[in-house]
């Protein structure tokens, strides 16, 4: 078991004994064989089948879809209800070299929203362009995407990157950097009034070479933006979680904290990929110091096998996508794992990254093993 946080917040665990673990494994295997692994009454139990919406590969051949966001309203080149998907790899399949964001309609029509060249960036972005899972739509048609670039797809050449802000036409208008923004890997966005808050997980703290072995230096950074109509501007940056494990990896480039989502009570959930667990960060909107000891463990082990993407279901449960086996897991706010289904039974491990709940309460996710946008409905 991983150490619990040092704060006074209540800690929850998966709590699976040997018999329960066997039952969970049996349930997962049952779904793969029969198409059903979700317990009645869970969010996942309301979803019956998987549909492929479209390929995510643009004309330039970029692959490895990582980030996903839904467009809330029509503005400029953005159409309400469409999905934006960021690609991490170029056609060469070198990681950290992808430069496109595609827009996909619910009917499967693909267009290129942005093709970002490093030379066209309006500000600093150490290393250039390699688009990550960090992707969100801001008010007034602005889009923000993370960059963790390499020159050859190898972690030894990885640089800290930046966040890139695009306008409604997909043109870069600003970059966001800072001493605490080191390898932005994934992100959650929350807008309240004229202010938007970004929660960004960072996986290169100290540089790629520091992660040759597992180190506990990854962070979650809270970034405040003014989003009242003009180009979004940063007003503050604050680390709210620290000492999360990460390491570089030949197959995945880097493994560290990935999916993030904020609840209505301002608890931020984070998928700790290396720790096989979900972290809960209380008071994420207002806290002024980092959560101690790698965060508060909500749930660990069990069906969580290198969780990547993370979203909040309509019933308040936490939905995560596993890198370890291609399964999707549902966990309650009390930390109890209640359902597991296969998100990709074909290519399986390492295929699932970003996911979200659409307007019809279906689960939409990217599959980088098949380079597709898929839906569990």
C-alpha cells in the first residue's frame, strides 16, 4: 500500500482482500468475454456498447491522440458539441513531436483546428511543440493545450515545454511558462465568472534525466487566468500537490500524474499513474500550500492499473481509464471501486488516455492504440 497523506482529511482505500480481489478480476474478465462487468446501479452499468466515432489522424499523419475536450458553444471555427483531440506523436511516431489539434463532430467529421509550428509561437516554450493530454476550451473561443516536446521521441531530449493558448481560429496567441511549469502532462479547467482556473499535472520536475529512476517530484499546479473577453492572462500560479512519483519510460516517454477533475465541493481528483491510485486534493481552489506526502489516497490497487484519463460521472463517481490493461474503472467518492469495463479489448494496455462525459452522459475517450475517438454508450 502507498503511504497516506499527512493532513487530517479522511483517507479511503480500495480495501480489497484476497477473495474480493479474485472477484474483481473475475468481473473484469467476464466483461471482456460477455460485454458486461459493471454492477447494476453504477454509471458504467448504464452504458451498453462501444462505438468508434472517427479516426483521429489528420492529413499530416500525426498519431497518438492524448487530450480531449468538448466545445461548449459555437464561436469562430469551433462548433458546439464537437470534440477537440490533441496528437502527441508526428507521423514518424516519435513521441513529443505531434503538432495538431483535430476537431471531430459527433457524427465523425474530422477537420484540423490547429497545426502549431514552434516558429510561430508568440512566446517562450522550452523545446518547442509536442502536444500532450493537457487540453481545454476557455471562454470566448480560446483553447489551451500543453506541450512536452522532444526532438527524436526519446526522453533524453524532452524539454519543459509550456501551455499554448490559441484563438477561436486555432492561431497561437500566447504561451504560458513559469518556474513551476515543467512538462505539462494533463489538465482540468474550471471557469467561474471572469476567471478560469487551470489545474496542471507536471511530470518533468527537475528534468528528464532526474526521472531515469522513479522520483517523487511531480506536482499539480494551479494557474489563475483572467478570461473576461481578451486574450487570457495569468494572474497567479500555486503548487497545490507535490511529491507525486514519476519516471521517464522508453515506451511511454514519461509516466506520472495524468487525469484531473474538480468536483463541486472543490476536491480535485488526480490519477497517480505510477502509484496505481486516485489522489484526492481537498480545497483545491483555495489552498495555499501543497498537500503533503503525495496527496490523500482515495483508492489504490484493485482494478486500478496505471490509471490515466479521469472524469466525474453524472452520479458523482470517478471514472478512470487504465494504461495497464485498457479497462475503465468506476470508483465512488468514498474510494470504493464498484465497476470495471473493457475500453479496448483489442489493443488493450497503454491505449487509453483522455476521456470525458458528453451532453448525453455517454463516455467519450481517445484510443491511441487504434488512433480513434470512441464512445461507450
